[in-house]
């Protein structure tokens, strides 16, 4: 049986509690759960269905991770679950030193300087499937390929639902500003759409994959060209940026026409090969990546064995249900 210490009860964290509840397994027990303000801890086991979770605001609890760790003490078979978006790694280092396992949906601890984050890679006590492609089995597949002695030559992938949606809409005849407005309306973008358009979220995912396949890269080693140049718009309010996004319509119209004339399509792609490149690319329309539509993610993995036809993994790459399910599968992998 595993004892869960969960940090984060937002979209993914909440859904994870529901899925663990539905699974109703005697092999998984919550001992701590918390958000940025408060934690609920009981090392004899929390009854999340019975109100402990709903009463998260009850007094006498703490959100400070080190106090949570102290209260959990020397309990065996602990799995720390990080479903926050915190830029931290200290709790993870402490968890490992206590012999705990770790499951992450949070990318941030994995993309610090290599010297800091490396302890989380090639470590049997750490799982992070949901950090790339949400619930898609991309990381598990790559690990299996490497463990079997096959060699990963390159990975090409579309790992942003928002940018996938915008590029699909461009080829459906929408202007850039219309495609952006529609992505915002559907709730696909971050509150500030530049956080999607600058390509950095894709870069974090690419760095995780690159490190996973053995490259000791840092963020500054990656070549990242966002869909738009963030620096140009950095000082604008989100509202103002959306208004002037019309100025980019002409530029994107030309790009779309150019690639369509040669039977290609635009995709925002992470390429992990000799170098790691993240940019808007022209892709053969008939390829798997070229046929990808909307918010779905896709990874094309070329290995020594999958050399002529790459191995392709594709499907929804965001959303609380599939993400929480990826986290749950990682937790279950620790159940003895
Ligand atoms: N949503 C998706 O489709 C998806 C897909 C793949 C990966 N992810 C990743 O999954 C993670 C969670 O995403 P989300 O959508 O669930 O985010 P969210 O709704 O913003 O939830 C974040 C949670 O983390 C909590 N938190 C923040 N700082 C904390 C701290 N110091 N200690 C404990 N809890 C803390 C927040 O508490 P407060 O409410 O008190 O601030 C909140 O409960 C992110 O890293 C995201 O990138 C999400």
C-alpha cells in the first residue's frame, strides 16, 4: 500500500482525488493533501470521501511543506504527488532523502539547471508522465525503448494544445487574430496568451524529453522561436496585445499560403535531434504530424528499430481528466 502526500488541489489535484475515490483501492491511502494555504494531515489515513477533503480550511493545519513532512514523519511507502505549478525542488530533494517516491504533473522541478534537476531523472523513485502530453504514454514509452537497448535518434512533436488549435485554424482560413480570439474564447490559452505564444511551455516539455533520453541540456542550449516574438509585446496589457494581434494577420497569411503551395502545413514543433529546436515548422501535410488537428498532441519517435516509420503517440494532450489519470497511473506503478 502507498501513502499519498499531495501538494496541489486545483484542476488536476481535485480530479485526482475523484479518480482515486472511484478506484476505491485498498492499495492507495491519502495521509496529506493541501493547497498553498492549508494542508490536512492524518498519518492514520484521511477519509477524503467523508469530508476531510471538503474541510480543507479547518484550523490547525499548515501549508508549509517542511511542516507537512515533519508531521508525516517516518511513515513507510510514501508517495509525494506534486500537482502544483510551483517553481520549487526543495521538497522533492527532501522527499528523496527520506526514501519517498515522487510523482509530478508539475514541470518546473524538472527544468532547473541540469546540476539541480538531474537527481529527478534516471531515478526509479520518480515518475512524471503527466508533464508532457498529459496522460499520453510518451515518457513511459521512451523509458521502455531505452531500457530495451534501442536508441532514440530523434523526437518530433506537437506539445501545445493552444498552438495546435491556432495553426489548425489558420489552415481553415481564419486570420491569426481570429484564431487567437477563438482560442481565448474556448478557454485554451493561459490568462496571458503570450505565455503560450512564446513557445516556452513547449520548450520546457522538450527539455524534459531531451534530458530523459540522456542529453544533459539546459534551457539556454535550446533554440526557441515562439509563434510570436514575446519581447516585442512584453510591455503591453493582454487586452492591448489581443487588439494589435491584427497587425500579424498579413504575415501569417503569407506563411500559410507559402507552405500550402508546396503541400505542407504549419505546425508548432519541438524537434529533439542533434540539437533541440522549438519553432513554427512547415510539415508534409500527409505525415502524422501534418494531419494532426486542433488541440491534440503528438510525438513521433524515431529509434534504431523504428527508423523508416517512426513510432507515433497521439491524442488529447491537456485536460484535467487525462492529466489526473496519467498521475494516477504513475502512482499505481509504485503499488507493490
Ligand atoms: N490542467 C492541465 O490540463 C495540465 C496538463 C498537464 C500538466 N499540468 C500541470 O499540472 C499542474 C497543476 O495544474 P492545474 O491545472 O491543476 O493548476 P491549478 O488549478 O492552478 O492548481 C494548482 C494547485 O497548486 C496549489 N499550490 C500552489 N502553491 C502551493 C504550495 N506551495 N503548496 C501546496 N499547494 C500549492 C494551488 O493552491 P491555491 O489554490 O491555494 O493557490 C492549487 O491548489 C501544473 O504544474 C500544470 O502545468 C496541467
